[in-house]
C-alpha cells in the first residue's frame, strides 16, 4: 500500500485548524501520516493541535512563511506520496483513496476538482469553480491557467526532491510555479474530476491578496517560459 504524508502549514490558524485536521484524519486510506508545521503561531493553534495527541506529528518552527513550512514538512515525510492541505481547507473522506487508485507508475502528481465554500458554510454547501481540468503532459495548459488547487495535490516524494520543493519566489504563486516546473521537467499528472477538495474562501485567505498574487503570476510565467526555452 502506498504511504501518504500530509503536510499542513499552520500560522495563527485557531479558527479552522481543528476542523481541517479532523477531515485529514477521517481519510479512508489508512497508511497515512499527518505532519502539521506550526509556523510560529501566537494564538491557540498549538494548544488545539496538542488535543490530537499522537494521531498527528506537530513540528514547531519560527515564523518563516507557509512555503518554508511546507518544505520543512515534506523533508520530514516518510511517505512515498506527499499531500498538501492548507490549514483552512477540508477533504472528502475518500480523497486520498480515489487519487491513489489512478496513480499509475508514469504519474508523478494527482489532483482533484475542488468546490468552494464560505467561512461558516458546511462542507455540503459548496460551489464548484469554473476551471477546465487537464491531465497528462500539461505545461502549455498550465501556462494559461493554474487549474490545480494546492490542497488537492498528492505528488511523489521523489519528484518533490528532484524539483527542490516550493520556491519562496514568486510569492503568492509558489504552487503554480512548482506545477509548471514539474510539467516542464516531463512530469505527468492525473486528475480525479470530483470536488473532493473543499476550498474555504474567507477574508484572510490568499485569494484576497490580489496585488501580491498578480505580481506572483507575472514572475511565474516569466520563469516558466525561461525554463521551457
């Protein structure tokens, strides 16, 4: 059975972290470890995480940002697949199982469709985004649109090590940058076209940081075109 290590970066995430961890622990795939990297939280995030006891591994670090937190967690992972889950998002219970079902040997990354929900909405009260989903070798498609949600991804650890993980630049688009580098290096991805990832939209989410996201998109495209030249 494939082992999955899920990495959750958390910074002052007291409002949503318990719900997120519970959805992670509820996965039907059982060969699964959960690593939460507490990125220097100053609220009750650490206390809430301690309530889960030995069912999760908590790593403390000085505040270095979510990119450093993801990379730190990935470096500690024991699984041959690494999943990423932001501290405010949720998973359907069969997410990992369905992804692994289609993870043939030539596939280095599997993502799912997503559904958006609000700050207080239940998981069932979701709205699907309008992205077109692609699979296989998708570099050109990714240049046009980042249709992959970071919380939906599982990636082979060997690929993460080969690519050096997430880059701190461009800020705000580091996930898109990693997918593009993966595709440019010949990586193939598969997709489960079901909204098994539930993406929470709220005032503090990255979706609302438009200026930084725009700068990040420009730098990501420039970098991707250089790597494909």
